[in-house]
């Protein structure tokens, strides 16, 4: 075990509202939740750190490793609070960032607003140069023109520049030359090269990724430098690693250069938490289901590996509508996020159908039942009306629930126009939101070639345990795990993350003419790049490498990722790749195409530390049938009638306790609703395991 | 209301949502497996599920309106040719008949019966645009449909799961892009199969034996919802006329829109007769884009299906350019068809002025090249390539138009780097066109300037199909018109807007795509909005002074 691991580790998740801090020392976990100090987030982090150290009775010097994820980069884009950024591109192509896909994300809405490009036209500059699709220089870079830009950039008080030239993924020579010239002329200027951040074909996505990187870079560099300084000041001199959207940790140095990789690190942390629970429970097929106040996030984890993707959209104009945001080509964990949370608002549309979300009542005013002036019926209100939330001790007694306000809102917003009473209307709301989430899961399962019914659901986030049973029923799933202490899930997840770095490069090649030497050279280069990043944060931990080829039939437009088994390709690997491709393709699309040639578009390589995954816990034996702490009146959604069900307090349950649904298990942060089709068992590790009754 | 009914209401809604999700998966499968760049990069496709009577119950949001609404009718033709009772599991049916499919030979339509426990329960249909289907190519020069390429009647593509090898051999040998063409047929077949698997799962889950009751619910509530919107509009007849360039002479599109108790009826009496060339529009395509324009303005929130479409009736005189029968040439039917929402909006200006935008570029400005390509290792052959580009949309009553954006088509533009990877062409310029947007309180969307040439010094053929060169987009409510489009060589020679022309080696083709019209008087535009456009170079200083009385930076 390395030195860093013998001391305690701290996970920090800086969100838009709260900063979560989790400290682990030995087997003990201490956590704190403080308000995010938006103007100087490092202050909140330091406050929270002091708090957990005090609680755990540890000194700053005892901290061996800090693992940090943040939404600062994301929020800077959403709120357009980034640096004054310019974009330099090939002459004749000033507007790629703005024209984008030339399409509307909503076919029927005549009033759509397209997402504003990250750099306005007045700050987009062009210089003469041209490289073709094969990387050949057709027109040399006009260096005079680049020199001439320097005064213009100074005059416009530009802090950060993105450089994106056509086909520079195939030959970055001109982009690198611009960087050198600008560095000499304007040493303070931050320069991002598109060919470095995203060396892949398709100009709009590549240029957008580079411009977003340039836009958040000065902010993130400043923040990380200040945080580093303050950590040292209070005596925490250990390494700091940053969580990326791809689910791996990276060094401060890489985070400063490529801060675009830090967006969406919170949800990635949640997935890592689910993965850890899957390992401990010995589960090889898991659906991570994270349902909070405004959204639900679903991700499949097979053999402890979530699927990776390379596309992510930020700053969507129409919430959750594909195509309405800025497309980023960065490594991400593939998940689906939809506007379905406890605060999602329900209404009846013009067709007399119940619609739920994506609009959310948020934390203020919140659901009607919070009694803070909210009048819209939310999913939480529906849960209250159905009797699934015990008003006593809700949110640790901080909020006094007003069920009559929930009933009124549900009756008014949904019941009235459908001629349904409050209970039936509430049932309708819950049924629709559960269906929406199940549908999202089904679509994702199909896209990934997975079978939804074979999964075990891991349900966390405040609202997930209330809805997990119904979703499992809809998906034909037989088992659900509700972990302990899921309220600070992402920060806990960071503690479980490997140090990792992913590189993807385009090198187009037909399998029938596979040039193993060229691929080996490219991979060696990528390996060097990835290992350099990872080794500096791995503290001697063993490293593993994952290789993929992004392949398609010659002439197709979309690639699928196929694992590459050999570290060095030999003459026979063309056939092996073809066989692997056929397998994947048939899994995804049912039917392969006879005699069609296959090509590789890009190659990916990820180096990561090997985390010793925890061994599966002993499942234990069911022993007792606990006494309920009380009884609650609920609306039974299966019979459509009122019923009484036992209520248990999670804290009172002991390992091995077993109880049959319908029942409620309540705790401070959430409630687990056990439907009549499920039975709950308390596992030795404290997780609630729900299994379908036969 | 009894509680059981209450639950049924909710269950039916859940099933409807599910059906929409099923067809979305169907469309996504098509998108991800397609070969033709115009499908895979641009999404020129559609997908939907139908009941056994051929009524469309749901369509994918992914796709383009001209396909969707014409495919809705197409399935009726399929089941007339191949009665459902005679279909077998594993059968797939195909056509590219412009009058039984979606309006030109490049669109293949595949329909697959979906079986559950040995019984047919529904039909999946999908369509996508293949880059090349032989013949004279995807331009408007033909004088009858047979010149436009391989004509596939209503045929069985697969019999109980076995693909017809003879048919596939014919397809391969009759296109300049055999790999793409064959791959796309497989891709279409696969997407219907994915849809069917998912439908059967849904029926198992809900214990549904057939789609009759669910279909009736979807169709009737959608129709009711559209009629409720229509009922809020003042009844009456509203007329509009719009002139277009046409192939060799201008065309008048004349519409009378009548709002009545049974919905909206648009009749095109007074419209110009059909053309000798391939700009004619089959009736299904006319209906498709007219209904789309009506849907956008009147009932944008109602899902598209047989019920919502039934509230709109469209007629046009036989042998007019909007109702051209076999054997008319129809390849470039989108040029006229995509202008129909603008014609509809002109009628509705008197009814819902705040909802309808000014006229826009509207028709796609596709760049279709054909020529010789060196594909390495002695594979010298022909290439054909279509890159999608656009002008600007019309200004909305409360917002500017969209720069370089497709409307009403739902397809995406083709990335320049993808074009250059696929075909021996080199782009020199593709950026927004200054002073092309129609002035107004809200200005139109700007068009683009595009310059492109052969990458290997060969002659190339341009299959030109461009509108709004002589008839630019008009403004609305006192707004100014957008700039007209233009097609020429960099050396100065003007080219025709329609028809195949040679771009000689060493020459550069220049396209100026049209701007959208403005909305409201330009003097009412906020000065800071004018200043921002000037600073961005979307509006020149001279034009700002002329059109907006701008007095800034002398």
C-alpha cells in the first residue's frame, strides 16, 4: 500500500448550492455539508475541511490525498461567467461556432432560441492557412497575419484564445505555430489548441470543445492555484487530484490545461459510488439510479465498468432536449439524465395527458407540501398524497410537511381537469414520472445492447428509494439495493475513483489494409501521453491500459467502440478486430451486413490505476421479522383503494431483518417504499436489499 | 368516475408515451447505422408505427417533415398492394415510387409487419434519402420520372427473413454509390426490426392483444386536440399568393385557407401548371409540408399521427405543379414543397399574426456534385455527393430569424470536414453573409457565402437546384425582404439556379444563400441591437445607415 493510502483521504464535491466534504480514515467516514461560496469557492472548501477534521479529531497533516470534483466549469458556461475569449480559425470559416448543425432542435416550435456560441462573432478571427483531410498542407500558415492579431487581441482585452483549424486533428503543425507566436507576443495569454483538446474530425464539435475549454481555463487555473495555496497554508501538503467527467481522477496540471474535462464530474462520482456498492454486493449487472430534486440519472454498469462515451451537451436551451446545447467531445461516462425529480412539476397538457417535468419547483419555493408558498403539484406532493412520505421527522425535522397543501395542489393541477380525486391524480403523476424514467432506462439499454430486466437497481439520491420498486416492476427487474448514507453520494464516489487519463486520436484505416506498424506507433505515442499524466498522480500504484478502436462499415457515419485486446497489433489482428466488430454490431443492431469492408476511424487508449475492488460482502442470513414502529395510511396503487401499511425506521432495523411489502422504511434523508411485489432484507453492510416476491 | 376507469386513463397515456419512445429508438437505430451522408450526418429520414389499418399512431421526433407526413400515407398503399392477411413474419416490403412513397426516387420506404405470437399486430415503416439512385442524378433536369433513376415498384424485399438477392443486385448496379445504397437498405430493415421487438415487449407487459383500442384513443384524442385549437380561430377563408423562380419560368403558388368546424382546408386552386422538368410535386408531398406549416402555427404541441393530420385537408388541381401525376419528373420536389409553409403563413397572417414568421430561404441549398474520383488501387469511378446547406429563416414576431438554419426541413447541415473526407472537393469559404438578412424590428436570419472547388483539379458537375434567386423572401408586418440567393463562378460567370452545369477545373463555385425576411418596421429596432449587428459584421455600416438610420461610428 502506498504512503498516500495509509493516511486519510478526503473527497470534496463543490456543487452550485452545497459543498460536500467526506473524510475517510481507516473504515470510518465523516462528512460535512457547507454552503458553496460562489465568489471564492476555495473558502467553502477550507471551512468544510476544517469541520470534518475537527469532527474526526485529525490534524491537516494526517490528510494523505484530496480528491476533488466541481461544477464550477459547468456553471461558468451556463452563466456565461468565463474569460474574455477569442477564437482563431482558418480564413473563410469564421462562423462554424455559430452556424453549428444548421438545424432546429424542435421541429414544430417556431419560437426556438438557439444556444449562443461561446465566442461572439466580433471576437472570432481568421488567418490564411489550409490543411486537407489527409493532413497535407495546401496553404502555408500566414505568420504575418498571426503576428498582426496580437494588437487586436490586446485591444479587446482577451484573456484566453482557442485556435481551431480545419483538419488539424490530422496535422496540428499550424495550430502549434500559432501557439508559439502568440506565446512570444502575449506571454500572459492562455492558448487552447483544438487539436490537443479534441483531435477528432467534425469541425463544429471540435471547435466548440476548444472554445469552451479556453473560456473556463483562466477561471479554473486561478481557482486551482488559490485552492492549492490555501491547502498548503492550513497544513495540507498532500497531492490534490481532480475528478473528470470520464470517471477518472487527473492531476492539477492536466486540469489546468484541459478544464473542459472537469464538467459533469458530480454525476460521475455518483456512478462510482454505485460501482463500489456493486463490487461489495458482488453484482455484475447494475443499473445506477440517482434521483434527486430536479433530475434523475441512469447509468448501466457491467462487470464493474460503466460504459464510456465521447459526447456530452452543455447549456441546453430547452432542458433535456437533444441538440439544444453546446456539443462537447470529451470522455464521459455514458448516462442519461432526464427532468424527473422530486421537485418536477406535474400538469395536464392540451391533450388531457398528465405531463411531469422538466420544469422543477427547485428548493425554493419547493413542493406545495413544504408550505413555503409553492402552488404547483410536484412529484414529491404526489408521493405525500399517496402516503409514502411520513411527515414526522421529514428532512430531520427541518421541514414541517403540510399534506393538505399537497392534496390541494395535486387536485387542482391534475385532478380537476381529468375528473380524478387527489389520490388517483397523485397515482397518475407517479405512474407517469416512473414511466418516463423507465423509458429513459429502456432506451439507454437498447443503445448499449443491454437487457434491462437482468440488472440490479442501485437507488440513491433523495427520491430514488420511493420510486425504485415501480421502476423495477416496469423493467422486469427483481432486485434493488438502497445503500447507506447516499446523501453525499458523489463525494463518496470520488474516494473510489481510479487515477485515469483517456486519449483518442483519429487514424483512418480499412481493416482489409490494416497497417499494424502505424497503429502501434500511434498507440505508443498515446500511451506515453496517458502514462505521463497518470503516473504523476498514481503514487506507484499498478497501472492498467484499456484500448478501443472506433469502427464502422466503410461509408457509415457513426462508429461503435470495439475493444482491442493486443497491446501491439500483429498481422492477424485485422481478423480479430473484424470478429470483435461483428459481435458488437449484431448485439446493437440485430443484423450485420455481408461482405462489407470495415474501417477504423479513431483509436482510444486509457491508462488508469488498478483499484483493488472490495470483495463481495457475505450476504448474511435472514433472521428476524421486525416489529413495525407504526402504521401508515396509504393509497394502494394496485387496488386503487386506501390501505394501511407497516412503517419501519431504518435505524431500528438489524442485519438479517426481513419484511414484506407493502411497507415503508423511513430515515432522515429519504424513505424506501416497498411495494407488495417486493420483500426487504437488511444486509450486513447496512444496505436495504429489495427482492421480488415469488 | 369509477376508479378502474381512472387507472385505464393513466395506463393508456403510459402506453402512448411508450409508443413514441419505441419509434424514437427505431429512428435512432436508422441514424446510427445509415451509410448515405445525407442520412447519417443530416438525418434525412423518418420512422413510425402504424396499426393494421395503416393509420400512423406515432412518428419519431428525429426526422424531417416531408418524409414523415408522406410516409403516413405510404403505408396505406403498401397494405393495399400486400394485404395484411397475406403477410408473413420476416417479410419486408419496399418501394421508391414517388406517388406511393415520399415524393422522389431517392427515398426508399420500407414497411415491415410486426408479429406477436404468430399474429400480425402492427406495421413499422421508415424512409431515408439515398445519395444516388442512378439516372440523371439528383437534379431537376429530367423531363420524366424514368430519367431520374431506378424505379422500384411495390415489391417484397424479404420473404420470411430472406432478402431478395436479385433485387439487391439490381439496386447495386443502378447507382453510383453501391456501397452506400446497399448498406442503407440493410439499415432501414434493421431499424424496423428494432421497433418491432420493442413493440412486442410493450404488448407483453401490458397484456395487449391488439393495438385497436389504444390506436383509437391516440387518433381520436389527437384529432380532438387539434380541432380544439382550430375552434379558437375565426372561421373564414384567407388567401395568399407567392411567386417562385421555377425551372425555366416563374411559378405562382396560390392558396385559399378555410377554417371550419371540421378543421382546416387548404386548396391550391390558381397555382401554376406543372413544369416540364423535375421540380414538380406529387400530392402526398404537397400535403406533407402544408400540414407541417399548419401544425407549427396552429397546434405545435400535439404529436403527429393519423388523428392530428386528419384535421387538415389539402387539395390542389390535378396537373398543377403541386399535384403532378405520373410520369412527371419530380426529383427536386423539395424546392417547391418546402416553400409551402411560407404560403400557409401568408394566409394565417390575418388570423394569428403573432405566431407566423416572415418568409425565409425555406428550400435547402444543397450542393450536389458528381464527377470522377480516384479511389485508390485502380478503383477509378464516379462519385456523387450531396452536402446540405441553408439560408436564413424569416424573422419571428418577437425574435430575429435564425442565421443559416433549415426551416421547414428538419435535416442538419453536412460538416465540411466530412464532405472533404468523403469526396474530392475543397471548401474555401463557408460563413455568414453580411447584409443578407431582411431588415425589420426583428431582422431575418442571415444567409451564407460558400465557396467550393475540386480538390484534384478535375472538372465537376454541379446538379444545381436552388430557389429564391429571382424571388427573395418577403418581410412581414412592414419588415424588409431578405437578400436573394446567387450562384456563380469566382471568375464572375453567373450560373443558372437549376440544372446540371460544369464547374471547370481550376474554377471555384460560389453560392450566396438567401436571407430571411424581416418582421415589423426597421425603424422600431432597438439601436443597441443594430449596433451589435454592426459590430459583428452581420450588418455593414452602410446598410445600417440606409435601413435603420444608424448614426454610430462615422
